[in-house]
């Protein structure tokens, strides 16, 4: 019975439960409650994906959100966590096929929220890391433990430039959306930094995030990019307080 009531709240095509229709006045209150629930969830999605909403317009976004709400009801009472499967939904949403970059924009906006609200973690002391960076042989055998506030986005489209333009950084008419972009999202403090990476640095970062030692990560990356030089990327991780631990092979964090 609870499932019937719950699904009827989120899906207007579902019949109103008998426990409601048999009592005068309850159906009207149920419809008000249902509309309020759907409006709240739609607003939560709009807050989570504001640029996506701007790209498609309010009417399109609300219609898309309505279908998403029916298919993917909240799993937790926290509305800030709602919409984690929205990018995958958009990727399979036929009416959005004319905007092939929309799903990646949703991935970017979701990642920004996740990094913004990720748990805090203490960075390794700068002097320890600087000593490691000055000793390549020792550094090669280390794996880096990274902050939870770290995310790598790889897109076939210029979604990072598009996002920036929607926030007053750059002009929309100067963006070639067909150009692939990679972005590293880091949060050293309260502000999320979006850092563009080339393919070599992105491959190296991907290897680091899987827990590979630096030597193995560099070897794997060099197989695809002979000119890889991760020094700038490592310095970037250091500057943004992203390295929270250094693990020697055989040790556990």
C-alpha cells in the first residue's frame, strides 16, 4: 500500500490510491501534495543543473525533469543528493539528441556539486612533498592518496568552455563545441577550481586515481604519449592541497 501511495505521488499517470479516493476532500489534498512534491524535486534538479536548464529552456527542462522524477524517485531525503543519475538519463533521452553535449554538461555540473560538498581532508605537509619531488628515484615507487574533493572529467565536447561562458568567462559565439576538453576539478578551500588538462596529463591523472605508483602511472601514460611530462600536474596537485597521503608499495593507508 505504501508503494502505491509513493508511486502515485511521483507519477501523475498513476491512479490515486483507494485509501484517498474513498474519503471526501482527501483526493484534492492529495493532488496538492503531489504537485508540491514534484515541484520541489523539479526545483532541486534545476538547482543541481542550472546550465543544462539554460541550454534547453525552462519548459523543456521541466518536462524532462518530470519524466526523470517518475523513473528515478529520490533514494534519500536529502534533496542535495538528488539527480546523480540525471546525466545517464539525459544521454538516453531522445528529445535531447540534438544537443549531444548536454549529458556531459550534466556530468560536469554534478561533479562540481560533488567536489564542492566532498569531505575535507588534510593535505600532506608541503616540505614532505617537496622533498619527494626532489628525489625522483624515491618518488617513483610511491602512490599518491588524493583528496575526496578531486574529480577528472573527460568530454568529447567543449563543455568546460561552455560552462565558463554561462558564468561570464568567455563568449558563447567563440566556442567550438566539437573540441574535446578535459578538466580536473579540485577544491583546496571553499572554491572549486576547474583546471584544463591535455590528454597526456589526463591519462596520467587517471592512472594516479586508480592507485598506481608514479613510475607505473608514468610508464602507462608514456605508452600513449611519448612526450608526457607530469611535473606541472604534480605541482598543480601540490598547490591545490590535493595530495593527502604518500604510500610506498606494500604499505596500506
